[in-house]
C-alpha cells in the first residue's frame, strides 16, 4: 500500500513532501501497528489534525478489513478446490513483485548519498544473514543518523 499512498499524497495531492512522507514511514515503523495505517494516520494528522488522523485511520482500515473478511469467508469455504489452490500458488510471485516494487519506490526517495546506501546495505546483510532483530536495526540506524548528522 505504501507506493499507492505515496503516489496519491505526495505526487497527486501534494499534501506532504517526499521528505515528510519518509519521516512518516520512519515514525510508523517505530510504533506498534500496521505501517500503512500508521502512515495514513501520520499524514491525516499533518493535513487536518485529529479529525484528519481519525478519518485516515478509518479510511485505511475499513476497506482492508472488509476485503479480508470476504476473502476469508470465500477461502474457508472453497480452499479444497484445485482452482483455489492453483490461484494461491500463482499469486505468490505477484506478491513478491509488489513488495519489491514498494521497496524500490521508497528506496529511490530514501537512499540519497553513498553513506546512506552503505548503511542500508550493511543493515540488510545484518538482518538477512545474521538475523538481527528489526528493532536493533532501527536503533543502529537512528544512532548512525544522529552521529553522522552532528558531523555535518
């Protein structure tokens, strides 16, 4: 959902800047809950205060909730059918592609400068190969941001 949210609020509506959107993502990742909902609430609050945050929360939650309930009812009823099983197998690559597209879209805005790219690559390796807990990756990145920000 993040690329869709970003396209709509940064590029089309111009409610927030790209930098504000990235800040919203960072804040959204550091608090419990869905990143899409947290980001929507952040933007809603930035645009229209508390009423905007509440509207954004309901706008982000209700369509997904409704779709999940409908899919769950359908899936539980028809999951044994071969066509449903084949559909689920076929949808897996599309899900991976959508996630990769989201990473690349956000990465284009966030990865500015050689130092940031090196930190991102190092944290990626720590997360994937050394199973670093994501909270520690965020803490390391925040500490490096504070440290490197003071040097400028």
